[in-house]
C-alpha cells in the first residue's frame, strides 16, 4: 500500500479533470465543474484484514500482488476521523481478549457524519453466547453497534444499520444505511452531488422517474422539487431502507418499487408487465425528468433508449467508459447542459461524473 500524499491531491485532481475533458471532447460539452474532496478523512467506510502474529493481531493490508505479506495499518488518513480514532481502541480490546481475537479474520467499519458507527467482526469460526457477552460489553464500552459474522451466521447485538445525517442546501436529511449495502462512501461529496442534482431540476413542474435508486439517496433529496417521484431498485434491502428513509424524512410523494431497470423498461414498453408496478398508476405519471445512477456497467441498450424519450435526464456515472458509450446514444436526442466531476475517490483512478441533459 502506497502512503497517501496529501500534498499531491490538487495535482491528481487536475489530472482527472484533464482526462475527462479529453475523453468527452468529441461531444459538445459545457464547461466541466469540478468538486474537490476533502484531502483527508473523507471515506466513511473501511475494511481491513486482521493478521495474527503470535499472541497479537493487528489491522492489515497487503503489498500489491501478495496475500501473505501484510502491512500493519496504524494510521489510515483516508478514513473518517471517527474510524481512525476507533481503530486503536477496538484492536487494543481485541488483543486483550482471546474470545474476541480467536480466528478473527476481517473488520469492517461503517461511520457517519452524524456520529453513528457500526463495526462488523468476521470470523473463521462459529460464534457462541460467550462471544456475544464479551462483544456486547465492547459495544457498550465504545458506544458503537457491533455485528458478528461467520459462515452462515450473523449475530446482531442491537441493529444492522447506522443513521446518517446530510446537510443538503441547508436542510438536514436522514438516511438509514444498512451493513453490507451500498452507500456513497464519501459523505461530504455526496452532499455536493445531491445539491448539484437539485440545482439541475429546480423549478420542475413534472414528475421524476429514478432508476437504480439504492436507499433513496437522490429520491429523498429531490422529492420537494417534483410533484411525484417513482424510484426503482432491485435490492430488497435497499428498497426497505428507502421506505424507512421516506418515513424518517416525512416525505409522502415518493413511491419505491423493487424492480430492475431492465424490468421497468420492459414494463413501460408493454413487453412484460410487472405486478409490482401495476398499482403505481404509471399511465398517468408525467415524467419530465429521469435520473439514473447505474453501476459500473452503465445502462443496457434498451434502458438507454427508454430514458432518451424523456425531456430531461440527470445521469450520475461512476465509470467514464460506460458513460461515454451511453452518451453516444443519448446525444442523438439530447444535449448536455451541465457537466460535473465529483471526486468521490481521491488518490485512485476512479472518477464520478454528473451530466444534465435536455432534449434537443
């Protein structure tokens, strides 16, 4: 693992900006707006192997290309300050107690801006009542949530989630984030993304369709900009969290449906009607804007053609290559009015982009 060079952050971000501008130069693009990350303590999740040497264990990562040459991690500056503060405390207690350390394999941290923290301890052995008693004391001592995992086993000591609080345009939004489910890793950058998306659609008099909504990250933040929001997601866990987030934030104009983007597209074309969508009165919806935040594979061909039918598109992308492919299709019907780079993943080659497209 290479040390983080904070003094190089601006130069690395400038390189990303240049890459994106060159990649999308063949399209008629507006000026690229760049949103810089905090150079340190920006990542709300972290995962470490636990390496055992004699009677001692420690947080570890491996040198590139190896799985048996560990590097002890005592400082991890890209992780949130809360994670960095907790790491030595939790490892000290683990090393003092054989019940906690025995065959401990992995530690996962999920932190929040709100101060909530969830730690998952993963073992190569089955967990018993003795482990539960000791882990509960650790949970109470540190004021955190703990989950124990082993093969075909998952022990909750209290809850499986944290509650995040994001400040978006001066409004505090709450999100349930469930262990092992996708959430945006850079919370402050997520606030920028949500604010940017709101500014794109401000003053809309239409309904919003969202594909790949996850736990309702964008749906919740954009709900007050539309008469109605219909959002789809394939993950049952994420849809359940999204519905909880709707209630937590007092939102009444959003409907979440557990279907994939491909299933929604097939339903709207009449090719294959889905029972989960029949009661949403989609025939009378006035979708003037569609928002998509697809995985790295981007949109499939049919979904890309389907969203090109709508007047406005907000496209959030974590993969410039598949964004480029999709834009070749979308640019036939739409022009890009706004273009943004969100540095979700500093010190890596990964780039997050946002596009706002308007029908020609």
